[in-house]
C-alpha cells in the first residue's frame, strides 16, 4: 500500500516537473486562449487512454500492471495534466471580459479531451488486437 502511494507521489512530481519544463520552454500563454494548458491536457488524455486500454488488454490489474497504472497513470499523467489550471483559466476568461472565449475554451477542453482519450483507447485496441479481451473485460 505505502509503496503504491509512493509511486503515485513520485509519478506526480515527475509529471508536474515535465509540465513546468514545457511551460518554461514554450512560455506561458500570451493572449486570451490558454493553448499550453489545452495542449497538455489533450496530450495527457491520449496517453492515459493508451495506457489504461493497453494495461487492461494485457492482464489483470495486479502486481506490476497495477503499479504502472498508479505510478504512470495516476501519478505522472495526473501531475502532467492540470484540471485546476483549466478551471482557473476558464473562470478568468468568463469573468474577465472574454465570456465567449471562456465558454469555447471550456467546451473544447472537455469535448476534445474525451475525443483524445477515445483515440488513445482505439490505438491501444489496434495495437493489442492479437490479444482480445475475454467476456469479463480482461
């Protein structure tokens, strides 16, 4: 239990560091539309879809698979993506004189996030087609 919690914590630090480094390398969003946050969250959605579907298709959620799911999925991807920044930016846009941009940002973030996660799942399904799931979804 504690080892898995440590994996999540270390993974979260790694994901947050990657996001911070990308923010430093490409700069903060200038202007109204938060492109960097949107891009990070969409990339995270694809990767999480790939990871979770790939793990689900390779066996039960125990042992190393569970450790990877928690360390990489919950930790790294959870730290890399940022719902709190999305919420703050949406609030800033909606309340700061750009309600249309704020609404578009919120809708695009949610809709595109779902589509990106679905795309990741579909790619993983094709990659693991040789090993189809059984009737219990494993």
